C-alpha cells in the first residue's frame, strides 16, 4: 500500500542524504513531498528533489495558486507521516518553542500524524544542554527521534552529530508505516 510522506529538509551539509532517503521511499512506491527551508536550498537544489520524487517541492510558505490551499495545512492533512532529515538545532528549537515561521515549521504544527526527526549537527551543538533538553521535550511530546551517529563531521572532527544512515532512517519510517498498516 503506498503512503504519502512529507519529508522536511533543513540547512545542514547532510541534506544530500535526504535525496537518498527520498529515492528509497519512492522506489518502495510511496508518494513523497519535500519541504525545504531556505537554508536547505543552499546545500541541495529543489530541482534535485523534484526530479527524484516526481512531485512538487515546497520552498515557501506563500505560494501563489489558483485555488486557495494553505499548503502547510493541506500537506499535514494528507500526509501519513512527516519526517525531518536532517534537522538542525535551529529547527528543533523552533518546534519545541512552537515557532511556525516557514512552510516546514507550519506543517509540523498542523500535523496530526506521527513525526520523525533525525538531527544532524556539529557535536558541540548536539551535546549542548539546551539542544539535549529540546530533544527530550520533543520525545515527551510524542515526536520520534532518530539519534545521530558518531563519525566524521563536516569540520573534520570525529564526534556525535552525524545524520543517521539512510538505511536507518528508511527503516524507522517503515516501522512507523507498519504500525499504521496494522491498525
């Protein structure tokens, strides 16, 4: 059974891995709509996601269309699952604080389906007590967190904060979709 997955991409060097996540989900027969923050677009061009997903890519909260359709609400209403990979410290802080100032955060706020968040950032940022507390709060609120891995970071250092592997992210998505299937 094909599902509709909304995949949010935030501004991290790990954004290139999101292309592989979308590719895997599409190969499984799922529909995927990508929402990119403005900073994510500095790492990967929206055309890449449109080509892989065969779907529009949402890059702005205010999109002109003939029929009034507030994208952030309609995307949330039609999604079976929301995933944010990679998720920056900035994005995580916004969600915990209830800030909805772009297409992705507004869609997350409107969601009534499971939300999976896969953080990716420098180890100093990831281990910051504020970020750790924000992740704990998201977990308590029912968000599913895919912990980052330890490995080589974009700074050249080795530490925790590297986006989880594509296989792990896709596996967690499959687990969540199986829960839906078995209801």
